[in-house]
């Protein structure tokens, strides 16, 4: 009997006598394809955008930051010794992949006709240059080693444009303290994250310069930045770090440090959920419409089969196979188009964005495999479950007598 269900479904789909339903079946396949394409692109853009913003924030810092537990909210933080007992404990955690030291110093950059505030972020060889290099648009990163302090500075593109500074130019920085101090640096690179929190003020220098400006010894730092493997476990690892460091220190995740960015990103999930629900409903209406047409066109066939003793549940199974065939064909086409478009967008940046508004200069698309599988499976199961109802009702109400009279 199962083979008969597939055979009957195949005959219904290939029935060339039904001239009215043939173009509608084609349109229904295209409708499902369009619906799934929209849903795939929606989750792809959401995933890609969230990943792109996270990577930019992490490249300039880390997932978790450990600093002194005080009420000082300025960039001039209370120092502590970088040699801590808990360092080895954190390194042994399987989710923690890196710890990097940093120190900050607020200053002023002065050129011949411009003055701009700046925050020097001092880093050493523990800093993950590989992550940061993705943001460098001109020049090179700092050359950090144990011998001589690098006298270069990496500034943002916004700062470069505002102060008319280029790679190789000398930068004079001043620091308001007692006594006042100044330092000269040479621009080695220009970076751009698109995040005003960084681009408007931060510049990277060798950690030893900040230590000297602050009159610290070589072991004193402003904080420790921690990189982890899985961003989805950031809250869990953040709690772990907080409970394993000294009582005078605190651990904050990037979500806690920059809540406005991550709360804004979280709104995307709500928007996408609404879009998925609406698009799924449109797909359901499309499928139900074509389903009724197919069943009505096969009224005489249903009557003949019932006269021959075929049960209603067997008819329902055959029509469900017909619906499944149309649905799967449309979904596969939609998936293929979405994936091809996503690859082209990532490679060629076909759709541009204003980085001042959206933090990125193109629409990023990233297809998360579990999410794609879940979306396709969910759409298919929902549609098939809903289509069972009209298939059963119509097949049940069509009697052999009415079917023979139907034209």
C-alpha cells in the first residue's frame, strides 16, 4: 500500500489533463521558494550582523575584562599586579583561550591646527594581534616584544581624518598630570571598527609607555582581558571568572560593558521572529489554496477510488505526499537561491550600509547550520501538519455519488 500512495501522488502531479492546476502548482512552488528565501536571508543577516559586531568589539578588547573593584568609571583605573594566583586557574579552563594585559591613559593629541582627546590603550605581546589585524585598513599593527618598547601608535580612521594624520606621521600627545608630560609617537597603522565607542577615542600603543606615564612599575596594569571559545557561554564563564579572582577585582563581560550595543542587537531577534511567523503564514495560505484546487480537480478520481474500496485515510496520505512534494521542491529552490545570494554578498558586498548608522559598511550574512536545519524542518512540519486538516475534511466529504456527478 505505501508504494500505491506514492504511485497515486506521482500520477496526480503528472496529470497533464488538469490545465488549471498546472500553472497554480508552479506558482505555489515559486511562492514557497520566495517565502523560504526571505526567511533564510532574515536569519542569515541577523546571525551575520550579530557575529560581525561581536567580532569588532572582541578584536579591540575581549569577551571578559578584569579590573580593580572600585567606583572609578574613568579610563584612569586603579592598577594591580599582573602576576596573580588565579591566572593559572583561569588558563586551565577549557573555554578560556587567552589572557591579555592592558593599561589605559587619557591624553590630548595636538597637531598644527587641531586638538583632540585620546585614550591610549597600552598592550603587550599577550594582545591578540591576529584578531585586531582584521580592523586595520592602512599600515601595520604594533611590533611588540620583550626588548625595546615600540614607539609606534595605531589610530582610528576617524581620528586620522579629523587630525589629518597618515601612516608615518609623527603624533605629539600631552597628558594633564603633575608634572605635565608629553610623548611623541609615529603612526604605524590606521584601524576602523565602525563602533564610535572605539573609533572616537582609542589608540593602541606599547604597554610600557602607559606604565611610564602613570609612574607604574613593569608589573602594574589596568586590567586583564579574557578571550573564550564559545560566545554563547560568555555569561557562564563571566561568573566563573568573577568567583575565582581576588576580592578587590571584578569581572565584566562585553555585554555588561557595552549594554547599549548588545541590547540593540537583541532587538533583531524579535523582528526576525515576527517576520518568520508572517512569512510562514503566507506559505501556509499559498499551500492550502493550491491544495484545495488539486483535491477538487481530482474529485472524480477520489469517487472512483472510494467506489473501488479505497479508504479515506489512504487518500489523505496520497494527497499529503503531493503537498510534501510541492513544499520540498519550493523549499529546496528557496534554500539554494538564499545560499548563493549569501555567498555572493559576503564575497562581493553587493548591498552596502552606512557604517555611521549600522556599524558595518555592508550587509553581513552568515548561515548557522543548526538554525538553517531547524528553520527548514520547522516550516516543513508546520505546513504538513496544517495541510492534513483540509485533506482529511475534503476527502471525507467527497462521496462516490457526488464525485460521479461532479464536473
